[in-house]
C-alpha cells in the first residue's frame, strides 16, 4: 500500500467498468451534426433550432431586472412556481385542452419531461411502441433501458399507422407506452388527421396503454385550422409533454407536463433525483414573458415568420429539386421530410453537401428505430433557423447535388 | 369503438401501470420537510439551504443585462460554455486539484452530475457501496435501479470506516462505485482525515472501483487548514461532483463534474437524453460571477458568515442542549449532527417541535440507508439558512424539548 499522495493513477490507462448498455454508447448523429454544422459559412438545415433573431431579448432584459429586484425567492431552491402552472393551464386552453394546475408539472425542458415519464413507466428491457421514424432524443431516453422497440409505419400525409397499432395491441403487445408526436412530427413533418387522433386515443383507452404525446411544435401551426393535441380527447391516458423552447427560447430549459394528478407526487420524486428542482429564476422569467397577452402577439408573429420560411423552402424545393423527390408541405413545426428515389444514399450525400456545397441536413437514417428499415433515401430539412435568403441559396446548392446523385443512381 | 371526442376517460379511476420500482415511490422526508418548514413563523434547521441574504443579487442584475445585450448565443441551444470550463479548472486549482478543460463536464446542478454518473456506472440491481448515513437525494438517484446497497459505518470525528471498505472490497464485493462526501459530510458534518483520504483513494485504485465524490460544501471551510478533495490524490478513479449552488446560488442549476476524459462523450449522450444541454444563459451568468477575483472575495465573505453561524449554533447547543447530547463542531459545510441517547426518537420529537415550538430539523433516520440501523436518536441541524438571532432562539426552544424527551426517556 502506498501512503504517499500521488496525482497520477497507478493504472492510468485502465478505466472504470460501465453498465453494459453504456459500453458502446457514443454521440448521436444529431450531436455530430451540431459540431459539423456549427462551422462558419455552412448553411445548416440540420438542427431543429428556432430563429435566434426572433428571441425575446429586450423582454428578457426587462424581465431579468424585474424578477431579480422584486422576487427574493428567485435565487433560492424552491417548489414549482405556481403562477407559471396557472399560465400553462391558460396556454393549454388555447389548444382546446382542459386541464388544471394540479395536473401540470414543470420540467427542465420537454426533454426532461419525457425522460421522467419513461423513468416511471419503463422497466429494464421493457417494451415500447413507436413509429419507425422518431426524434433521436427519444431514442436516447429509452436506450439505457435496453428496451424492445416495436414500431409501426408513419404515413407522410396522415401520420402514424393506427391500424398497425390496433393490430399490435390486439395481438397482446402490451407496451409500457406509445410515443407519438401529433402535430408537426419530427422528422416527418406530418400532423395526424382527426380520425387518427380519435382512433389512437381510443386504442390507448381500450388497452390502457398511456401515450406520451411530445408536442414541441403544437403552437406553431401554419394552416387555416389546427387540430387539438391528443390530450384534448383524453385526460387519463395521454401524458402531454410541452415546451417553451420553440415559442420563447430554448436556453432557459423550461417545459411542462400535463398528466393525471396521481402521477405528480411520483414525478416530483424522479425530478428531485434528476436535478432537485427547475431553475427558479428561469421559471419566473418565463412567467413574465407569458404575461399580458404578450404570448398571443408572440405566437402570431412566430407563425407568420415561420410560415414564410416554410413557404420559401417549399418554393425553393419545387424549383431546385428533381421531380423524383417527394415531400409534403408541413402545416406545423420546423421540418420538411424529403424522400428521394430508393438507392440514393443521403448519408453519402451529406458528406458531399458539407464538403462541396457547405450545406447541412440530417440523413433519414438518423431517425430510424430500425436500421434495416433505414430511410436511407430520405433527408430532414429544417426551415426555422435560416432566413429566407439562406433557405433559397442552400436549397439551390443542395438541389444540384441531389440531381447529380439521381443521375449517378440511374447510371449505376 | 367510440369516434366521438370525449374529454373524460371511459375509465377515469384506472391508472397506467408503472415500472415496479415506481409503484410505491413517494415524496422523500426532505420533500415533506420542505412543505412543513416552509410555513411562516417556523424556524427551520431542516433544509440545506444557503442564506438568501448572501445571494449575489446586484451582481446578477448586472450580469443578466450584460449577457443578454452582448452574447447572441445566450438564448439558443448550445454546447457547454467553454470559458466556464476554464473557470472551473481555475476554481479546482484553489482546492489543489490539477485538471484540464477536457476533464470538465457542465451539468444542471450537482444532482444531475450524480444522476448521470450513476446512469453510466450502475446496472439494474447492481451493487453500490455507501456510508450508512447518506444524502437522501443520492438514495433517490439509485432507487430506480433497485440496487443492492452495501454500507459501512461513519465516524463523527474521522469519517467513513475505511477499514470496513477495505474488508468488503477484499472479500470480493465489487460495487459499481463508492459514494462519498469527503468534506462537510451531509448529514454528519465530518471531514475525512488525511490518512482516510489517502487510504480510500488507494483502495479505489487497487480494486479499480470509482469513487463518486460529492463535494457541494468543499469550498466552505471554516478551519485553519483544509484538505484537498479526493480528486487531488487521483485523476482516474475519483469522479468529482461540484456545485455552484452553495457558493453562488442554487437557482441557476449549474454544477460540474471532473472525470477522466474518456467519460465525457458518454456523459454528453446521457446528458442530452436528460435535458439536451445546460441552460446556456445560466452558464454565462455563472461565468460572469466567477470573473475578476470576485469569487475569491465572495468565498471569503461566505466562509466568515457561515463560520459565525456555525459558532453561534455551537454555543447555543452548549447552552441549551443537555449534557447527554453529543456533537462534533463541523469544519466544513452546513450541518451539525446531534446524537441523543438511544431510546430518544427524533421523529416523534420533530412532530412536537413543529407543533409546540415551531422549530424544524431533520430526524436522523431520513438519512439511513438501512432502516434497521436507523439513527433514530439523531438529528441534522442546518446552520447556514437562519441568521444568528434565529439560531439562538430556535436552538433554545429545541433544547427545551430535547430535555423533556430525555427526562421522559429516563422515566420510561
């Protein structure tokens, strides 16, 4: 035994043994993209970032000064900020969701909301029902549980294949939950039809399987009429995940859940284990930004801006992409999902796009829960982060590459 | 099948089935205390709260304005703020820890740091080595894994029983990690002797078992000389968890880890799954508060203030508590650990203290990993949150009750 203090380990190359699931874990494609697309001069359609020029900077400067000067609890540990819960109830009412403060749970962003729900619902090696294409951040949430993922197709015009869900549940699948995005799907962009909303909620009720409804884009709708989220149709089997990241700012990491009241005490235990409480200062800043109809003006402004960017991208795609490329213009959210003919490999295309054209996007396979059903011919294009000029320029450059790839593909 | 939208579930009293560990989960004793002690008029020695009158309010008002007006990335999703990592390296150097930015990982508070490390290290039903008395928030972190907890005694003067650790490891215990607080232990208040620090680190190396070193109070030392944390003695087997909550403000939820560099990519995956990134605005505010020797002035001010409160509580205990009550004056942190004669039940005492004397503390059993070894005759008293007058008043009231309980105990 050596009683002399030494900094260097006696076995500097040895590493602690990790839990089995963690041994091969590495950065997600989205994280790699974040690095690649963060270089100056790259036009990035990769990440799902809101437009920074639309952030409420002046409002936050005022709110920070006000909160710090007037609210002595803003810097201490503390329980959820009650006025914010009440504002969430009002916000949900705008989406035709009836709920009460006792059903609202404040989280460190929507990602934490999903992570906490999964913690409560999923056993190690438990079963999960998702679409074949999902938000990779949700895959990261479930990965440590080494789950059995059963997946169903997603239609680019109508959303999740509810007949397949029905059939799986009828055959006794019994997943711990169904994960779904009802409006402005990430990555596919689609919003569920009303018939599918009703049917999905009915299935959840009938089989007593909760739906985790991830709704970061629900407030960003660009059509004439918008459907309410699944939570509007059922208050017992739909666990709603809400986010301020896309409508205010992602920096403050504040989101919310709307769940049956009996889950709240259990959520508060897993929440405390995760990070004690949600930033008490940030909760108060968000609450200030939600005051006095400011949020209505803001939502209206965001819808106008993002609708214009969506339309710009739609037109640029029509002008620059070949006829064989297919997409459906989304009525919510941040993304176009473009399907190229089979055989075109969008991962290879991305390497070229970054190198030759300095344009970034995310290849479809990054979203696939089943590598064999790959979506290797698809790409997700974000239209919220770049201004219309950059969108036109970037899509034109990307269109060139896609045409080349298609020609090569036909020749091959 | 019902195609009519209805809000009420058809089975309103039924609830989703939860993962087995979660079925009986409920609020922790600390959470219950938070409610009980938050009532007006209660003198609370319960929670581990920093003194709100010492928060850097003016500094944060200036920092908020500055950051929002000058840093356009402060409101967007983003990677860890590099200047903050560099400041953490400087801060660690003050504790005689040599580390580099590549070993620093920014977290949403120290609690998240522990939660992420456990996620990487612990298998479901895996084994964990702790002291018999630990921070309940760490129990909450490991609870979902349904772990086998093997525990060793803790001595109020010297800290963790390293001979017992050695014996367990020698007999092949192979825990996933050892959880330890080296300075200002929560709840016991003790700081490890140098010999124990050296021995514990040697054991970790010898048996290749990482130590999760939880160090929220390490910068708050009140003695003439202070020992460096375990991380100063080994950079491979000690995973250090740091916190700004006690030295700046807990509201912003920013903490850090110092770990071997190879763990950082894996941590960034579990971090992204938990809450995407750490509040980018909060990271920049913390960074401003750490600038220009402000932190040295601040640490010095906090040490003086908290030392005075500690001394006030020590004197009040000597004056008001019976001779049979034992404690060791802590040289770090926020807590006195008071041991009463066996047979005195501090849980019952708390009920009376709240009702009759309007004083709160936390009964020892809330910290016990093994209910049978209970610490039912002990209490944790926080001295950081109440000002000296309240400390004198509260300890006097509590002393009355303790004397009564002792007399009853002798009579029984």
